[in-house]
C-alpha cells in the first residue's frame, strides 16, 4: 500500500531520520532516538525526533519532555506486547 501524496508520514526510515538530523546513518543510529520496532522493521517517529531536538536546543520545557517520554514509553510497551 502506498501512502497518499497528501499524507505526511509520522514514521520514517533510518535514512530519512538521519538526513533530518543532518548526520551519517551510523552516527544517527547510535543515538537510538525515536526508534519504533515492528518486528524486524525499524522506523523512526518524527515527533520523538522533534522532541529530542527541542530538548537539545532548549526549546522544550521539562513538563513537555515528561509528557513526550510517557507517550514514547506507552508506544514501546504497546509494540512490545504485539
């Protein structure tokens, strides 16, 4: 199934995530930021990537970071149970 051209994917490949960060893929993969596993397939969550960059640059408040971490932990628990 191919995504509609009007849909912006939330999950992207490691290549796209590394390019978004402006890093080589091997360096990006060591960060392990926004990683979502679906069996053997690994994708990267754009919201988690943005939250990480916001935290690094000082744009995110601590309360927002906790909410993002809670949401990411919930997603990891959900995908692990499948």
